[in-house]
C-alpha cells in the first residue's frame, strides 16, 4: 500500500436491484463512490468518500465500507429522506440492460461540502454525477495532482454546457465507447479521443466492456484486453471499480507518466474483472493483493508477443 497520495471519490451510495440471467439481488449495496473507493483501497491507505444517503441506509453497509479502510467522514446521512435507488435488468449477453427505475431520493438535493480533512486530496475521482456537483467539488480541493472524471449519456444530452465546463478543468476522462462516440459526434474511437482531448482532458480512457480498455495520451494508444472469465454474474459497478483501481495504482506513483498510466490501466482492468464474478461489490470484499497480482500475471500471459516475432521487427 502507498501513503504518498490520498484518493477522494465523489459519487453515490445506493440500493441496487440487480437482475441478470444468473440471479438477482435486491437492495444490494451500490453506487459509484462505493465501488471507486472499495477498489482503490487495495493500493492506497487513505481513501475518502463523498456521497449522500437517507436515514434508511443500514449501519451494516456503513460498516462494510468502514471496516475495509474507507474514510466516511464525507458520507452525509439525511434524516427523513430515502437513499438513492436504482434497478436494472441485464440481457443474456450482459452488454445491454434495461433500467427498471431510478429513484433519486436524497441525491436530488445533494450539495456536498467537503470536510476540512479532504481539501488536500491529491487524486480526485469525480464519479458519474451532475457536472455542476462535480465542478463544486473540484473547486473545493486545493491542489490535486490529477483529476479523473466520469460521465454518461444523460449529462452529454441534457447538460452539454455544464459538462464542457468541467471537461475543460479535468486531467483524465474515463468513459465508455458509446459515450465517447456520442460526446465527440464521431464513430471512430481514435478520432473521438482526439476530439475529446481538444475539450480539455489530456488523458482519455475508453472502457469497452468485455473488449477491454483503451488509453489515449499524447501520441500513444495503449490497449488492455478484458480478462476472459468463465463465470460472469453481474457487470454492475465494474466501470467504477475500474476507475478506483486506476486511481489506486496512481496513488503510489511518484510521477504520473506514460508508464504509470499504462500500469494503472492494467490494474484497473484486473480489479474490475473480479467485480463481475459476483453480485454487487461481493467480489471486492475478500479480495487480496495476492489475488490481484496473480491476475496481473495472467494479463501478462494474455498479451505477451513471442520473442521470435519481436526479433523480426
């Protein structure tokens, strides 16, 4: 673990109702801030969460996070309100899902004020939220080393001005392939990344689900495949866990250079692969760094090119 840089994640904690062809869960612990911090903690011992919940949020879920080292001073519990709740039903290939409901509840009036102890956070993860909230949090952090941002099609379509404002201020955008195409107005991901970099963020990570992830920085394109799993239960939260793993790795880097970003992409992809093997965050609960290192080794074997080919080049 590194104590060099703290990781602060702003996003949601939630009740998730998840239905896949392989089972279901109701009122499972969910939310972007939860997944980001739960993943970042493996490589960072100063992980901070900013989110809001209602009075119905159980102490059991708070303890699930606190006992795993997540600093919850930024978790606001609103009396007389309910916790953000989301329900989704996945199709058989797990790439597509139907949203059954989205109940904002306490999230509808979320206006985070960071605890004083969070103002010096060095790696800031702006989870998928209203860009106005993302901007408000960014304005409160004094001197972050890197700002990593997520968004979704809803904000691209409904708040383009506010989204453009926050994109002009962040260092890294983590986005899935369909959102990258929509944001850029082009189908080609290489062109899309170039256009998005022109909006502000100099580092673009494009998540491609079961096809892995792409890193675009300067003139470099770096690709990591998804780990081929035999047993996939639930993809909910995998993208947020990816961001957490990505940020967690960077927290231990003295210099956030190209090699560090490439390694962070691998670690983020590896940790996300454990998430999808179980429902909700269950795959992250008892995970160890030894497990992660073993999977990193498997990624190395997946992507190694025979020396005889390299010698021909």
